[in-house]
C-alpha cells in the first residue's frame, strides 16, 4: 500500500484508481472524504439487497441489485470492482440456472466485503489527512 | 441564462455529485432532488422545469415512465450505468446520457447539448406554409401537406401526405411553441399531429393515413378539446 499522506498529497490504497479520482474531484480532499462517507452510508442497504436477492434465488433481482451498487465503486475509484459487477451482470443475463451463478457470486461477495473495508480505511485516512491540513 | 432542473436519482452519492456539478457550472439551478418517480411526478404536476437529470433504474417505476406521464417536454439528460438505453433515449427525445460516474467536463458537454437549438423552422401567423431547413436547403411545406411531426432525439421528422419524410435539427418542444397557433397539436412527447388529418381515434391511438400515433395520458384531454366532437 502507498505510504500515508504527507502535507501536500494523499496516497490512496493501490486498489484505487487515483487518475479516476483526480478526474472526478481534482484535489478537493474535503469533498473526496464526503464522497467516501456517503458511499459507506449507502453501502449496507445496497449490499443487503444483493444478499437478499441471492437468498431468494431471484436472478433478475440479483442482477438489478448488482447493477445498482456498481456505480458507487466508480465514485471511489474502485474501477476493477465496478468492472467485476458488470461481468457478474452479464453472467446473470446469460445464466441458465441459479446454481451456475454460485461460484461467481462467491467471488463477487468476497470482493464486496474487501471493497467495503478499503472504503472504510480510506475514509479514515482522508478524515485524518483533512484534519491535519485544517 | 439559468436552467431550472430537477434530479431524479436514488443513489445519494450520484445525486450529490450532480448537484455539485450544477453548482459549479453556474448555469443550472437545482429545484429539487427526488429518489423515486412518484415523488418527482407530484412535483412536476405543479411545477415546470427546463431540464431533468434522470436515472433510469429506480425502485417502483423507471425513469421512462416518468416521461410518459408529464404534460410538458423538458430537456432530459439520462444518468445511468447502462448503455442499453440508447434506443429508448432516442425515442424519448433525450438530449444526452451520462454514464455514472462522469467527469465535470463530460457534464458540461451534456449541458451544451441542451442549449436552445438553432432556428430550423420558420412560421408566420396566418400563413398556410412553413419553411424547414433540410438537406442543406430551405424547403417550403404547405401546412395541409404535413401529416405529423415525430421526434428523433435532437432531430424531428416531418411526414407529409405523399409519404415524404423531411428530417431537420429541432425538437418537439421548440416546434410546439411555433405551430400551436396553427392546426397542429402535441399529442405525445414525441409527436405533433395535424388535426385536419386525423382519420380516427381508438383508445390511446390516433390514426392518420395508416400511421398509428400514440396519445399520452397527459395530452389526451387537450386532444378532445381540439377535436370537433359533436
């Protein structure tokens, strides 16, 4: 992982696409912190939607739930996660049975959990960084 | 110029970002943010706006259902994470669609697309004809030769009695203002019809020389008012 922020810049987790973050928000770190905070607040409900759709073995609902959570990863620079969601949507689209989704769902779920941890960690780092700069 | 808009978006982070872009542009005033279609519809039944930033997939009803139910024709920019809506976007006269998350530069490009379009149709009150710019020339169309006008995104198609089609850069909203004093009426967000050419009406469809034209719920009362029903 990149080293912690210094006075002038902030180092994001390697999973985060810094170029994408810069294109969206420039160097407005206060706003970036706000974005991470908002994403975390929405995360639980969106992830629960995925879990409940999976429990109900409802493929269209599962696809819609993954579609719904997908853009939030883009807002926090987790581009590869966004792409994985897109791939899972495509898998749902062409799935012939629910059981054929199980493995891919397992992989997706693992990354959903890891992504949340990354967002939480980055939020804490941003909070600290912005406090130091104030 | 200030553009009055609403944001219909159930993802908070996306709505916040959009509000920030609007504020930064200095051109767009956000009149409201709604997380579902029914709430947006309630607002739009009592207020008009110039522009709607519209998410498509929302719980309950999708964004296109909102467009089906409003009585006026604001500009629409879709904010979506799916490319498959291109066809619907075309049908609904959507100005642009932004894939979430989008950059501020992409946002400003979308805004440029909703600036008032160049004059491509000229009318004069009491005249029996209009001129349209198509195929690099000004073409005279007699009012009575026009069957209907159909939206094609940033373009409109004039269909005439001899089954000719003329495509010009304009919008139904702009044309509605221009031809409303003539015997034309907007019956759907994508259609203006020549009232003199209607053969019959069944349920929510008008029939003009074999062409089926949908009538939206919001415009149905106006259609009945303008038809000579005895």
